[in-house]
C-alpha cells in the first residue's frame, strides 16, 4: 500500500470520482462510525455533508489499477461540530483497530499536513501572510523569503529486553505521569539537533531510567 501511494500537491488527473476526504476539526478526524468500524468519507466535496471548509489541500493518490483513489485534506472551523448522525470527529488514537490499516496510515499523514497548513498561515518571523508554493509542498514569506515546509520531528522508540538465564526475560518499561495508573510504555523520545538515532536512544534511557 505505501509503495502505491504517491504524494502530490495537485491531482495528476482531474478528480472525476469521489475522493477520500480527511476532514479535521482541530486534530480530530471526521469518520463514518458503525458499531464495529470507522471509515473515511468518500465525497466530491464536503458541501455534501453541509460542512464549511476553511482550508483544504490535495494529499496524493493511490495508483492501484483497480482501486486507485485520490485523497484530500480539509479543516473545518473548531465551532463546526454538527455532523450527520452516523458520523463523528474522533481522535486518531481511537481509530486504531476500528479503521482499515491503510486508512489509519493515511490519516496519520493527513493530520500532520493539516497541522502544517493550519500553523503556517503567517510567517513566524514577520507575521505577514505566507504564499502557497505551486512546485512543492511549502509556503513562502513574501517579506523575508523564509520557506516553511511540513515539520518532521524524528523520534526513537525502543523495547529493551533483559535476557535472564534462569528465569523469564524482563522488559524495561516507563510510566508517564500522564498515564492512568497501571499503564506502562516502552521508552521513546525525540531526537535532538546533532544527535544520531543511537545517541538519542542512549540519552533517553539515561533520562528516563
Ligand atoms: Zn517572513
């Protein structure tokens, strides 16, 4: 699936059939919900759901010859909470296990691009409105020429196992104060400027243990 998805800022061919629309209210995604599963709506336009979009962008397309599709990303105003009865805006974490894996993967991509589109409306240096570029996914400040790309934050996550000769093996887990009692996680953290992935792993273990 990942190989068959092509990221693009404009559709290579006109959108003649409904596209998958990843519509966000903040970081929550609009999905059709049934008792067992959630699905991303396929639409010509969000107006079909009587939603008013305040930002939209093309995300890319799937090249599968039989099941190819286009994908769009949109934001509605945070005050826009009225949705059809079988739909809801849900946090992406709640969609794991209830939504098709490829759609979860695309939703993870979409939420990051929606966040970039939302937070790069103005230059962080000058405060003037930015201009969307047409040759790459970027925005430019017309005053200071700063280019704003979608932000990537490299991170590491590691499972550390202690092998015991005369007993069961043990896993090293951490508990965050944000987690409910009894929930533990493997060690994870963001890579700092100048670090390799390996030194980030070593630092996170030192910091968290
Ligand atoms: Zn600027």
